[in-house]
């Protein structure tokens, strides 16, 4: 039972490292990510500039730290919105069934019938750009998948006798849903959250890559990746370092998800 | 008759069904069921599976809306012990938490008082004191059924409905659980409605028995009388099958 879970260990280590970097990036960066240095345009990685500089002489390492923070922030918010609303919808539909189920799940189906990017694009164009709006748009896009996972778990739990027993104790519906049933589906929800987080990072990067949502001032990793494309030949380290940061961010959380799933077996 | 805890009068019950052609149908389950349960009495309910025993229980607990007739409760909150001790306890919580939960919901005792009462119940139902920190899957089937009885008991009920509470347990454990139920009846003057398909178990525990067939109660009598002089042909075949 207590076998070492390499996925979980490495994933936790990698994620902790990334979070540490992001926190450091919030408080301190080697250079100001906005400061242009005319004496150091398009430099290769060196000890002075760990990941080199872009064509305006901005330190890429500093920008990557800030950018990872922006990406992480949006991904975190997206997953938070998706999980909270999705869990609430899934819990209600799964537990009550009947017309509550019909109404909410048909809404859910309608929402997931849109291609997710299209839906996010529409929402952004309605809401306007900005990282909070991006977060909200992606969060709404993420709701259906969580709702569906949580719904099936609650529907399964509903017929269990421990739920009937809670009803006989006179427990209120919110108490049955979130104190009695929810702890039993943590495992499933947690691995769904890790997968969702990765999708959120990629979605944010993709949206920013298309210059939707995040403004140039708070450059996220996706925006930088799109920016770096122009200089792929002259400054390949720009694209590589940015891409590497995205990969590490996803890999860490992905390994945690994989590790959690293996622990269930 | 001031010592009644439950009275059922002319109960008919049915389910709404939709048949394979999509038409709505009424599927009748219980027909003119009447009985009374007295304080401190263990009333057995026997019958083959599919005769409506569980439907009767659901009716008594108020979970079926489609019925006619009267169900009169003379007690508050009847409690229930389920057949399968594996699914009736929340797998994500400790035994202590599960036992304490009814008191938390009741909301009138502070934490220390709740702990004290849980401890008292743990002793009363014959569980080891350290089980409160363990989860249900770490306990045996018999221990789990003791926890279920504890959960019911901590709510100080006057009536406990037990739906095949020992049929998932092996014979020696069965005897211990039956013994526990009997001693609780003696101590608290509890009433049990004890549902079983096992006539040997009913003979060991119950005061009176009702025999159910196809949604009707075909015979009810004291255990001694019914086992010695069964009146109905159906009861005779049940008894013959049990030997």
C-alpha cells in the first residue's frame, strides 16, 4: 500500500519549484521585465541575462517569471470557477435527478456543444479584454466537464445507504451534499482538477498567443510565445525558454494528477 | 392501547411504472396491510423476496407518496438498520465521526458532551474503544453492524426498523448481533420491526411474526404459536423450506 509513488513525488517537487519561482517573480526579478536596455539588444543567454534578452533589450528571465505568474493566475482562477460552479451544478443534478437534472444538464449540454475556443472568444468579445475577463470566460467554458464528472459521482452516491442514513438523521440537503458525499469524491475531483489545470494553462497560452485576453503589459507565457515567433531565427532562446516554462508548469501538475490516479488503483 | 409505537391501517401502496410501450402503468405492491407494533416488542416480518417487505419499510419511513390507508407513528424519528453494513456507513469518515454526526445535527450538545455520549454508545454496542479513529473499511461486517446500531441508538429512538440486518453476516456473528438487539430491547423498551427471510433468525429473536405473501399479510401470530401451528398453507411451505 505504501509503495513509493514516483509520479506524485516528482510532480509535487516540480510544482513546488514552479510555484516558488512564480512567487519569487511576484516579489523580485533580476531586472524590471519592462525595462528596455539599449546596450543589450537580442543577447544570447549568459550569466548576466540567464535567458538572454529580446530585441528591445528586455531580460527574458524576468519576463518569463512574471509571465508564468500571469499564466498561473489565470489558470488557477479558471479551474476555481469551473470547479466551484461545476461541483455545485453536478451535486444538485446528481443528487436530485428528475427535472432539476433535466434542466441543468440540458443547459450544460448547450454550453458544451459550442467549440470551447469559439465560446471563449465570444465571451471575451462581449466582456472585453483583461486577465479577469479571460479567467471568467475560460472558467465558464470549463464548467460542463466538471459538472458531468461530479454529477455521475453524486448520482452513484445517492442510492448508497449511508446517504439514506444521513437523511434519517435529519441532515439538511447542503449538509448531505457537501459534508457526507463530497469527501467521498475528493479523489476523483482532485485528478479532474489537475487535468483541468493543465488544460487551463494551455488554453490561456493559446488565447494569449492569438492576442486575445491578456494585454501586452502583463505579458503571459502565451503572449511571449507568440511574440518570440518573429525572432525564431535570430533569437531562438526566447521561444525555447518560454516554451520550456509552459512545459514544466504542465508537467509538474500533470504528474501529480497521474500519481493521484495511480494511488486510487 | 397507550403503549403503541406504530399502527398501520389498511395500507395499499403502488409504484408508477412506464411499460415497454411507453404507457404509464400502476404497479400495485401492498394490499390492505394492517398491523400494530407495541412498546418493547420485536415484530418479525417474513416473506420471500419481492413480496413488498422493503416497500412497506419505505412507506413507514415516509419515502413513498403513492399510498392509501393510514400509518400512525406514536414516536418521533424511527431509525433504520440496513442489510448491507458495507454501504450504510460513510466510507470517507471515521467511526467516531459517523456516531457523532446525529448529535451534531441535533445541535444541543457541546463537543465534550458529544464525545462522552459517543464513548458511551461505543461501549454499549460492544465495540473496542479505539475504533472511533478507524474508518468503516477497517472493521469486520459484525463490527460495522454494531456501528449501525450505535448510530440508530445514539438518537434515542423508540422504534428501530431493521431490514435483514444479519443476513450478510455469518452464523456466530449473527447470534452476537441478535443478542445485542435483544439486550437493547430489554434495557430501553425499544421496539423493533425485524425484516428477514430467515425463519431461524426470526424464531430466535422475535415475539410476534407476520407472514407476507404477494403484498398481503397472510398470517400473524406469536412466534411460538405460528411455528407450532401454522394456519396458512404458505406459512407451512415457508417453514418446511427452512428446516
